[in-house]
């Protein structure tokens, strides 16, 4: 089953919590999502991510501030969109190299594979302690916190993509296991495969010509093909998202970017490992071409078009056609690898 891409494989992508909201940071898209409830998909808004706030190694939120860790430095900002009231500190050596960072219960937490550190100040070693991390709290893909609870996303289970809610990392005091709403899943790196099916690239036979006579014949046929992108279909993923005026892209462009990204992923994460950047991403349209050829006696020709889609539905119709004299689809892939 295809999974969600873990944080350590995507620089600038992370979860954090601030006050009463959850945040998903997507530096690769230049924006972030905010929601008051991941399970219900409530109050979803998408904002532009200020350039100074992009490509962090980790993101943390507490009751008032956001903290962006990049290398051994911390950037504290009040607003990720504007980089307001920013200041930069040095991350204390004892807290460097953590796998995940979060804030909850008035503390900062640094998660390692089997232990975690707790501190009141990331720039000093003031009042810090180290504790064992309960086995059931390990191996999370993302960790984040709100004032009274911590959360982490575990690898995909038989029940889909879920996140855990708890209040004690030592005891595995889980107080809830929740599924992500589809509107939130679509924003996660690799989540589109969960809501629409894994990416699939294949040749589709769009025209067949044959000569059943005993003599050669010249043949001229018009081939009508779709070219472009099903914008309306893919824009459905963003229909419950409120796109802030600060965002530099429309809902349609954002959906397109998410689709391109999903195609580029490996099969492990529901992608097809293909780069479709140079294809026609305008609204799908019908294009007519004329095919002229000479068919030998009892020969058949098959016209193929390469299409990309999710699950069983094509959403991108590639421009190039391939003609063969066999009913089996071509084996080569016309798009470059991602």
C-alpha cells in the first residue's frame, strides 16, 4: 500500500501546531495549510509561505510563535506569511540532530529514535531532561503539538492514514486515533494517491485501421484525440480550501502542482516516477490529426496515446501518438523519468 512521504525525505515539509490550529508546511509548493480539525477537515485555509520561512529542516509552533530550525539555527516568527517580528537564535548543541521537534504543555520536545529531550528553551540547556520514548510512540512520519496534547502520524495502516493523540511519550497514553479528512489528505505529500488512487501511466488505443483485402491499400483517416488536463476533475480536491489572497497561485494551479508532484513520486508513494512538466496542462481539448499510410494485405494498424491518471481515470492526455502493427501497447515511456 502506497504511503505518505516521511518528513526526513522532504526538506521544508513538516507539521506543527499553534494555539488551536494544525499546520502543514509545504515549502515545495510555496504555501502552508491551516485547519482547526484534521479529522473533520474544518476551516481549511491555504496561505503563501514567506521566502524566509521556506526550506526549514523542522517547524515548531507554540501558543504565539513559529520556530523554523535550519541547521544549527532557529528563526522565530510571529506569522509564516509575513515573517513578522523575526529573530534568529543558535540551537543549543545538545538539541541539534533531532529527528522531530514539537511544542506542547509549555515545553519543547526533541524526538530521537528511542529517546526524547524536553526543554524550556531550545537555545540553552535550561531545565532540560532526557527520557525513554515508548516503543508505540516511535517511527512517526511527522510529530506536532498543541498546548494540551502531542500528535504524530504513523505509517499507513490497514485503516488508511491516521494520526495519534497523546499526553505522555513515556507511557504511550494514547487518547485518540483519528483518520485524516480527504481534503487534508490531498495536501499531504503522497496523499493524492490515497484519495484518488495511485498514479498510472499507460498507452491507450484510440484508433484502429485494417486491410482485410488481398491487395495493398492506401489509407487516410482522421484521428481525434484529447490533449491537455482535466482541470475540473482535479480542481475538486481544492473545492473546500479557502485560498488566501496572500497565496501566489489559484486553486487550479495549486491542484495542478500537486498532481505533477504526485506523478513524479515513486510507486512506493503512489506515483509513477515520471516528469510531466512539459506536457500540455491547459484545459483538455479535442485535436484532430490526419493519418496517411499504406496497409499491406491483412495488416492492421493501432494508434496509441499515452495517458496519465489516478486510479482508473485519466487526467492528463499526452500530445504524442504511437503507431504499431500489433495489438499490444508499446513498451517505451514517452515522458522523462522524474
